[in-house]
């Protein structure tokens, strides 16, 4: 079952490589070495920004409650 899933994934990468015209190996590198880490980094940065914004609002609301 795992081997079938792996072969299906390889087939998908081969199709992507053919459609885009860069081949299986380059499609694999672009997806797993460039896009995936880039998306992880992007979402981490967005999460930290939102967390900082939420903390600012919390501080402002607590200050307003104290006055």
C-alpha cells in the first residue's frame, strides 16, 4: 500500500515535470527544496506578525480596563 502511494506520488511529479517542461528531478527539487520550505517560512512569519498584533491589542485593552 505504501509502495503504491509512493509510485502514485512519483507519477504526479512526473506529470508536473512534463507539463511544466522541467522533468521529474527538477520538479522534485522545486517543490521540496524551494516551495515547501519557503511556504513554511512564510507562514511562520505571518503567524509571528499576527501574534504580535494580538499581543498589542491585549495590552491596549488591559490598559483601557485599568483606567
